[in-house]
């Protein structure tokens, strides 16, 4: 818990569910723009290191309970057979799940590529009151 | 408006206020991590160009009505008297306001350095139903 | 000019041409990773604002004489007809030219998408001694 | 090795030492701007995960032989006692060493905070011909 001084900056009529939605949006927006453009290859050890590194980073942000990044291995091209055969992370290959708690609200949200939308959609999968 | 297919990915029990909170969180998280680390100097023309450029970029994201970036000029050091006298954007110098509409909900949120927290706080300043 | 203290950190056997090559590589690496993932639309005013903003930022770095970013308008999709119709900058759409001077050496380097390599190549176009 | 087609884009008068200087500059510029702004805490497991993740990413880039990131643990504040007690990577805490080979040239370069310059200097530590 923080000491709560930050809450005074929020509009008085924001409830805990709304705050949880705001906070998890921040984390997905940050996570996505941190991942975008990262060099990567199809080597599973490389992919896993990148996943773990950015998970560790995002896990430091306020109210985060867990972060799981699942880079879409089928979309990563380049096995470093030549110097130029590697890839960069972008919307099509990024997938992640964040779980966050704000007061009694637990919320789970994801970013993943939605083929029918041709878009890396960020969406709230679940929200519940723990009490 | 989008065609609404994206809404099917959200938990059924998310209302428009909650969705607006989520969407504006995404924009602030993205905006902040895009700005962090950008080279900058105290030249007002440089500062304004950077502000306008990132405002234009974030304004492309879904549901955004307006973006205003106000880099804290008092915190930017370096007037390029020598090659190394310039600065990089970080939490202490970043301030921005985003206004977003989701269906009938209009929401305003900010990021700014809060001295008492020693933290670049993101917070919801106002949320209202337009109807 | 800087006061020159930084030069003491370099290996004694680096000449001015080599140093110019190093310095311009830094700028292209930074520029590319700053641009990657930026939201963008096909609106020419949006594109130009982003170009000017990042040009202004990179121009603050040591020894830079000029920066020209030329986002490949033919590769940017999304005119914001719906909320989700916009794009993100990536290697295929990024092109830029940096001119830098280190002591008497002037160097020009570029990043641009090379179709035969399927790669956003960074390369030195010209290097010359001004004297 | 790549197939060498990329070399045709370079000015004819760039020798292998100059090319190695250019290539390693690109890697340091990218690495630095990828690290800047990453959330981090003083937890050594978090720090090490971030180091390994970005090392893995940069190691995919052309001609890189090794990358070692050494985040300055003394400069990272925030042990997550409260939700807001964490830090963000910036020039003062970033240190890294890259080793790269281009043809017969092996080059080592670093980025680290230089207190007398108050600047995160990138410099070439060593360059040698392997033959």
C-alpha cells in the first residue's frame, strides 16, 4: 500500500472499480510501448529472456500483482543464420496479461493481436470484488 | 466510431465509465513511455516541436479527443552552449493532459510530477456523462 | 564544441573519421528506437508534426548538424475513418538522414528500408574532410 | 556473415575500422534508448532480469559478439515498501559494454555515467585487428 496521498489528486467520484480500470490501462500502455521495436530472434532462450526482463520491469509499477508476457513465437522470424536475420517486436507478436489489485478490486487485462480487427487489442478480461 | 467488434473481447460487466477509465490509462502509459528519454534542450522552439510531435502521435489512438503536452520548461537544463549541454525527458519534466470520449462518457486525465509524492502521478481529473 | 574532457575516455588510437562514424551510429540507433512504435495516421499534418518533433529531439545530441526524417507516406495505413484505423511506425516506414561534424570531418548517414534486404539499413552515405 | 549486399549502400571509402565504429555506435544508441524509462526497483532479482532481457535483445543485432549491461545498483532507489517506491532507468544508472566484430576488426565500446561530465558517455574502449 501507498500512504494514500495520491488519491487526493483524483476526481472525488471515481470508485475502486474505475480506478482499477485506469491503473491497469496505464500498465498495458507502458508495457506495449516498451516492447515495441525490441530486437528479437526465434531462439527460444532469447525470447524467454526478453519476456522475463520486461515482466520484471512492469511488475515494479503500482498495484501490479503479476505480469505474464507471451511473445507469439510463430510470428517471430529470423534465426540469425545471417547477421540480418532477426526481427523486431510489434503488435502482431506481442501478447501479455496483467493482474492488478486496487483496494478490494482485482482486475485482469490483456493485450493481444486480434486477427479479425487487425489490431493489438487491449481489453479487460475480468474484474471482481475480492470481498 | 469503430464497428464495435472490439467490445466483445471485454468482460460483459464493464460499463462505459469503467471503459473510459481503462482507455485513458492506456494513453497516459503510452505517452509517458514514449516521452521518457527523449533528448531535449532549453530552446523553446525545440521543446514546442517535441510537444507537438508527440501530441500528434497520441491523438491517433482510439477515442482520444485532445492531447496537450506541457513540458516543464523550468526543469529542462542545457542550452547547447557546448555539445553535451542538453537534457533528456523524464518524470520530473513531463506533464500532459488527455481528453477522451467513450460513448457518452467524457474523461480528462493528467500526468504530472507531484513534489510531495516525488512521483509523476497519473490521475483522473474529471469524468462526466455528456447526456 | 565541448571542453574536450570526453575525449580522454576513448581509446588513444581512434582518429576523427572513426569517431565521426561512431557518433553518427549512436544518433541513428537512438532515432530509430525512438520512432519505432509511435502511433501515426495517414494525415499529412500528423506525419509532419511527428517528423519535426523527433528531428528537434535528435538535433540536441552532440555534434549533430542536421536531421531530416522522411516517413514513407506510402507505407502508412489508416486515415482514422474508424477509431482503430491508424498505424504504428516501424522499419518499413522509417527513413531519415543525419549530418554530423566531428572536428574537421563531416559525415552523412541514413536509415531506410531496403527492399532487397527486407531490412531498415543504416549506412554511411558520405564522409569527407572539410579542410 | 550476411551475404554482403548491404555493403553496397555504404560510401566506397569506408574501411573496416570505420564500419566497426559505426556499427557499435548504432548498438549503444539503441540500447540506451531502450533502457531509458524502464521501471525498476532495488530488488536484485528484478535488476538482473532486466539486464538479461535487454542483453538478449541487443545481442540479436548485426555483428554483436557480446553485450553486458551493468545497471548501477547504488543509483536505483525504491524497494517497493509502498506501491510508489520504485525507480526508472536513466543515464545515471545505465552502464553497458558491447563487443562487436566486423570482418577482421574487433571493437569494444561502453556507455556509462561520467561524473565529471555529468553525462552518460558512450565511448570506444578498444579496437583491434584480429589478424
